[in-house]
C-alpha cells in the first residue's frame, strides 16, 4: 500500500503528529486527573476536551482568515493560534 496519493510532506506529517500527541496527552491527563465541567470565559460549562476542540477549531479559522486577509507570513498566525489555544485551555 502506497501513500503517494496523499502527498505527505514533513509539515503535513508534523501537523498530524502534533494532533495525535495532544490527544494522547489529554487522555493521560484525564486518567491521571479526572476533570469537572467549569464555566470560564465561554458562555457555557466546558471540560478540557471541549476547550481543546474549540481551540483547535478556532485556530483553523484564525489561519484561514489570515490567509484570506493578509499577505504576511503564516508563522504569525501560528503564534496567534498558540497564544489563543493556551488562553482557551487556561481561562476558557
């Protein structure tokens, strides 16, 4: 079975490796320290998994908006997304 049709690049592979590592880390964290729903800045009670999902989805939209609205480096959007994700996990 070949995966040539998927056109894997190091960046694409790195992206999926990071997502899998985050899911594994969240699973280990949940087993070690079960969480409770809490209400932070979001208008609803959320768990860590909810905040991770919302943060990942929002990061995708940040990148899409960045690509559509600017000609600047995509690394700036990545830094913004990381800062957003950290704040979402902490205060969301």
